[in-house]
C-alpha cells in the first residue's frame, strides 16, 4: 500500500536500472470490518481483486457471516468467468431473477452441484466446510485438473465426522492446501463455512490448482 521501487540487474554487465512503483491499493482496506492483522486479510484482498467476492456494502465485508449454497455457486460461476447459460434449473426454490440463478443452472448442468431433492436446491442454506471441498473438487474434475488424493486425515481428531461422500474430496482439498485444520487439530467438516473461509479456500484453489 506504499510507494516502492523495482530494480532490474543485467546478468551480463551487472548494470542496474531502478524504477519507481506507485502504491498498489489494498481492496480489503475499504472495509471497516477487515483488520490489517486479520488472518484472512490477504484472502479477502485476493478474492475481491479477482472479482470473486464483493462486500455486503461499500464499507462492510462481513467476514464471519456464514456462506450459503447460492453464494457458493456464484463464486464458482465467477471463477469460471460467468459463461452463457441457456438452461434453467428444475428447482422450484431458485427464482430466476435472483443473482445466483444462472450460477446454479450452470453448476447443475455440469454436475458440479445437485439439489437437496428433485425439486429443491436450498440456495439460502448454509454451506459446510466439507460441502465446500466437495463443490471445489467437482469443479476441478469438470475442469480436468482433479487428481485423487492418496493420504489420510488421521491427523485431525474429528476426521470420523466427515461424511462418506465428502471424504475423498476433503482429502483432496487438504492434500492440495485448499482446506486446512484449526489450531486444536480439528477440521470441523460439518461446521458452516464463513465468508472469510470461502475467500481463503478460493484463493488457495487458484494458487495451488489454477483458476
């Protein structure tokens, strides 16, 4: 956030060229609820700069607010560049005028997300940490960059809480540095993911897998 400089050194003659660099704005600084020392500051910076996430207002990001299924689909859809969507969802609880309608239609059409039933998607339901891992894993598989993990999750004291369907996806997310545990050696797979955690996981996905 401060002015700086860059130095280019010639490997042949050793000569140097200095050039000034203007301060690079820090997107998270616009939000009054994002501290510069918060663990998620860099993650929010990344997600906002990349256009994946926005504030709840011009000055509020709400890092501890729980993420919903609809919001998760919107994040994945933005990560993909918001491609054109012709199909509509078969879900009665997804109103076509809402911001996540195209995202859910796209995710459903490509096998990235399914409904909680044949008629309902539950877009306003909160997303768990293991569900986030599963959605990202399915997205990676759709992109052709998913590789099955071969490790185990025994280092986490609550690993037995992971749902059977999500276990390989969670293992993939942990092995690829997308999802990490807490300081008490728990993973909290059934805990609801916050907006800050979503910013962290998407940043890790982009840096470690690509996006």
